[in-house]
C-alpha cells in the first residue's frame, strides 16, 4: 500500500478551450475648460475612468462573465450604470455641462489550458481506516491480512 503513484502519467493535458466575449470601459473628457470630478481632472482628451470594485454598489459582471474581472472590464449594464453615476458625481461640481462620456467596447478572447501535474493520496484496498483515525486513542497499524478478517478484533 502507501502512496504509490505512477509519475510517468504527469504532466498531461486535461482540456483546452477559448471564449470570446465583449467587455466595456467608460471614457470621459471635457469639451471646454478642464473638469474636476472627485480626484480626476479631465481635459480635451478621452480618458478611461477608473472605477473601484466594491462588494456593494454596481457589480462589474455577472458570474458567467467572470473573465471580464480578470482584465478589468465591465459588462454593458455595469458600464451604463457607472457612466451615469459619473455624470451624477460631475453634476455636483461646476463645469459639468462640458463633460462628455462614451462607452468603449472591447473584444476579449480568453484561452485556457488545464494540465494535470501530479496525483496525491492514492487510496486502495479494503482498509481505509488510516485515513480517518480515531483521535481518542493512538493510531495502530493494521496489516492487510488483519483488515481482511475485519480488523484485530474480528
């Protein structure tokens, strides 16, 4: 018994795949004098708005779109919601009439490869008692022939 593994089995490729999906960002600029919104000052050039992730607020993606979070993109409803939130924030400041925003669509291609690299804790035979010992008493070795008879007491 013991931990016998055939190391020649590894590594081996389990699966590969790819997925294409759209992701979005929000950009803003000022068409007049610079506009300050929070810590961000916008000039005439389009600039990506950095939105912080939080456990409360607008979710950046649905669970099936988790790949967007890895590349710091939003799904379309989140981009629209955050765009209008940004306009609401700018409305509190002077110069908000010169603020322009746009949603930029990105094509995301996510590729994955899953590779099995090793095996651990192989279990075999009828006796699996060593995997879940009785913690109230010291662990005793049980031979395979004793296990076949039902343990030491059998």
